[in-house]
């Protein structure tokens, strides 16, 4: 008979890598924040985020969203690389070898620990050619200037790049609801650019998230 102790010894149970108490450490005197690998992290004060929004709006006007989206894509590519390295080293397997539930749990906790809000991924529409991301308490939505459209372009860019890297397909991301507009959460739709081509037009018609999802489910765009 195999003893329980031997099983635990041979296959140690690994905890939550991104648990805040274990993942983050800091030195208040020096002002340094590090993750559990010793990599330095950068804290973004709300006033800095507000300043970035204001400066881009002053210089670029309506084009500021495109710049933020592209910045998010650059950030998302690097975020994916770091995420893959850290998770693979800790759990001793690549992201491709992980169960989807395990991978998503890591991503949710990582997103939350970094202070980006509470993240969830809805796979119900996978067969229709798109995914839905839900995020609560976004610091980018909270600091955004007043607008009549969703404003989390940076997060949309991050999600676009991250899931493009993860799936091996070039995915686009469009935000369809925003906390800055009084919504309960921020919704993002991920899919191929051709699949999401109509979404921007529906947003211009002030369609809400659920209406857009229903229309997208029945649309005939190729994907």
C-alpha cells in the first residue's frame, strides 16, 4: 500500500502562485515593489493615469484611443511572455499542457493581484467565433475622463495581444460596456477582426452589450 506521505512527497501540492501575500513584496523606505521572482513592479497612481488620459486627449483628441490600444497591445505581448514564464516555472508545465480551468484561475488571480480589477472569461460563445471578457473595478475606467463611449482602450489592447499569443490567432478586442458610463462592469468581446467588424457600428447606434452579443451570435460574418 502506498502511504499518503509518499504521494505528497513525490507530487507536492502547489499553491496559488499569484496569491498577493506570496507574490508581492515591498520596501516602503526604498519604494521598491517586487514579485516572488524578484522582478521589479511599477505602481501606477490614479493621478498618473488621469494625467496620461488628459495629456493624450490634449495632444491627439479622438485618436488617443488608438494610441492607448496600441500601447496595450505592446504591454499585453510582454505580459503574456512574463505570465507564461512564471506559471511554467512554478507548475513545471507549459501553458499548453495546463487544463483550461487551471490556466484561467491563474490568469484571474494574476489580473486581480496586479490591481487591474476582477476578471472573468465567458467561453459560451466560442462556437459562434468570439469570447466575452468581464472585468469589475477597473482602475482605468475609474480614472477615465467623461465620455459617451467605453474608454478602457488600454485593457482592450492587453486582452487582444494576450489572447492572440495564447491562441496563436490574431484576435481583435472591442469594449461594449464601461463602468465609466455607469455600467455594472466592463465587457469586452474578443474575436477575429472580420468577426467583430460590425460591433463598432452597433456601438455607434448605442446598442447595449447584450444586444450586441445577440446580434453577433446570429450574424453571418466569416471566421
